[in-house]
C-alpha cells in the first residue's frame, strides 16, 4: 500500500513537472522590436551551410578574417505564441536603435574619456553612440563574444583615441607652408586661428563623427552590432590647459583682427590709387581727343581737296575768332 502511494505520488509529480516544464513554460512570445534564436542543447539551428559574408576590413589578415566567419542561424520573428521543447532555450534580443554614453564601462566609473592629441595635450571626450543589433548576424552578437556591447565600446574608444592623436584640420593643414607671394597664399584671419589640435577637433566634430562611423562599418561582422551614428558632443581639456588655450586663442584672434584691418586699409589705398590713375587717364584722353579729331579732319581735307582746301578751312576757322578778337596783328613775310 505504501509503495503504491509512492508510485502514485511520483507519477503525479512527474505529470505536474511535465505540465509546468513543457506546457506552462513551453510557450513564448516575440515582441515587435525583438528577434529570437532557439538553441537545442546549446546549439543554434543553422540555415543549411550559409555563412555571413567575411569582413572587408583592409586592416585584417586572411587568418583574422576567418575568425569572424559566423554561420547564419534561423531567426524567429515577432509573433507567437511559439512552442519550445524543454531542452531548448530561447535567446531574445532587441533590434531597436539604442543609445549609450561614450563613458559607459561596466568595469569602472568614469565621467569622461581621456585622449591625447597630436601636440601631447590630454583632453576629455564626451558623447553618445547609437547602435542596433544586426539581424543578419545574430550569431556573432549572441555567441561570438561574451559581452558584445562592451567589446564594441572598447573598439570604438580605441579607434577614437587613435584618430584624435593623429587628427589634422584639412583647412589648416597647409598653414605651415611658406607663402609664395601670390595673393591667394596669404593666410586669412580665419586661417590664423587654426593649428591647435583641440581647436581643430572642436571645429571639426562632424568630420570626426563621420570618420568614426566609417571606421566602425566592420562592427556588424565582428560583433553583430551595427553603429547607427556617432555623436561626439564635447571635447574639454583640463582647466589649466583650457585657460592656456583661451589665452592663445585671444592672442591669435587679436593678431588676425589686426591683419584683417591692415589688409582692408591696404586694399582701400590700392583701390583709391587705381581710381586716381583711371581719372587722370580719362582727363588726358579727353584733352587729346579734340586734337586727334582735328588732325584726322585736316588730313581728310588735304587728301580730298589739297593744300588750297586746307588753307580755305583754316581761313573759315579764323572768321569767328576775328569777330571776337580785340586787336589783330598782321605780319608780312619779306621776300
């Protein structure tokens, strides 16, 4: 009797366990912003023998590219309820775009990311990155690395520090070259404020963000995380460095203003000199024009009528002059 009750209790327990393990917890639902991968005894279901395309990163060798050749797995889309067996496990991930602060690090607490510029100045960098899980490479995100977000943040920060250490403003890169004497080679007032690495970085944040996005295009193939945008919002050096930079910028701005004023005065004097030359030239041409016209007229009269016609023309010109003359002196040539 006792053994029979034990068997009945054991069967009831097994049925209860099977109900809760297989029926009650065997169904799952995928939200609209989620995707899932089901593993059987720890192995994800592959899609035949397909693999994700190898990385086209020129910085990787052929041996390193083989490390990032991940298989394509079957992805469960939104919907449900779906049923799974007890020996299966559902790995859900959110594919919506998320944002994380640049200073995020699960191993330490920090307020900024420190980086060294090309002229050995230590500066702090803050910002955010927007990312989303790459649905085409969920294997890398779920099983490739233990903490993909931590890896992608470390990769992003390392690339950012390398870029800051070698960054040069494209507009101010040629300022160290000596001018050749042409007007276009003379540095303008805007150019004189270039050349300090932190100033260059602050003025070219969109260019720096674009570079970071370009360098992180291989992140989906490495970690299954696609970088949507890099938003570096501030580059702040230490207070003592910032004060020194403020003094340098003030001095350079004053020099640039003085040069601009001198260039404006010089251009004004040159313009006034050009106008004075044009006025004098026009006056001289106005005085010479009647004489040239008279010479052309006399030449034409002589060609058509000869010397007598010229003398008659001159005689006719004297008539109005004689009527206005007060006295006339006539001379006679001796023969």
